[in-house]
C-alpha cells in the first residue's frame, strides 16, 4: 500500500513525522489522505497485526484509531505543538472481513487546551466497522 501524498504545507509536517516512525512501519499504517481538521490512516493487516486467532488484534484497531485522531488534531494546532491522548472511547460494531481498513479522524471541537476528535473505521466497501472519540491536550514540544 502506497502512502498518499500529503499536502505541501507545514501543518502536515507532524503527519510526515508520524509516517516515518517504526510503529507505522511495523504495523503497515499509511496516510491515505489529510486536510485541515481531518486525517485518514489505512491498515493493511498481516502477521504483525494479528492475534492468536488470526484476526486483527483489538489493540491494533485502537492504535489505528488513535493515529487518525491524533493526526487530525495535529493539522490544526500551532507548529511545534505536541498532542497527547488523555481520553478515548471506542466501540466495535462488526468484524473485519477484508485485509485492510481505513480510519478517518475528524476534529469535533478545538478548545483552549483540550481538543475533541471523532473517528470511524471502515472496510474497503465503506461499511462502518467501529466508531470512537478522543480528547487530546496540547503541549509545547
């Protein structure tokens, strides 16, 4: 799976940094799109993402969701700002029956220091697999 070309704008530098992390590489995560206040991350499942039953581990789903939400808020905070997860909620709605899924994080509300983001995970056919939300604080890097 090829990573999407992120917009040539400094607001998207944190996403380029995320894309280069070992976590993204090991799990096979790739940005498939991003804009102001939203980001999409794709997962191609495989041996590095499966549990002992041969399906994508629940923690990988949560990592995918957190990556999409954190990336979404990263597109609207000032340069040099870190975003840190302080709360998240997640609901699995159906099983993944495809070798890939996509998470789309969208900023719901930007506060003075706490930001609220939503996320949906979908299969390649567009079926909603899971939904969640998170709260993120801003800190200087």
